[in-house]
C-alpha cells in the first residue's frame, strides 16, 4: 500500500514524455557513437589502401 496519492493524468503524460525523450536521446547518442567508431575505422582502412595504391604506382617506371 502506497502512502502517496495516485498521479494525475497530466503528470503521467509529462513523465511518460520525458522518459520517451530520454530513451530516444540515449539511443541516438549510442548509435551516433557507434557510427563514429565505424567511420573512423573505415577511414583508416581507406587511407591505408590509398597509400598502398600510390606506393604501387610509384614503383612503376614511365618509358
């Protein structure tokens, strides 16, 4: 048995809205962080491939 009176409808709506907003922002921040980590890794790999391709072209002689 609770000593607190039940919440009124507007208070329930407000708390639900705040909870949904918090979950949405947290999920968005997590997904954005994962995107940034993946992008950094793919950019590093692309740079390595780019450097390797230029090094390969540098080894060829033009006649």
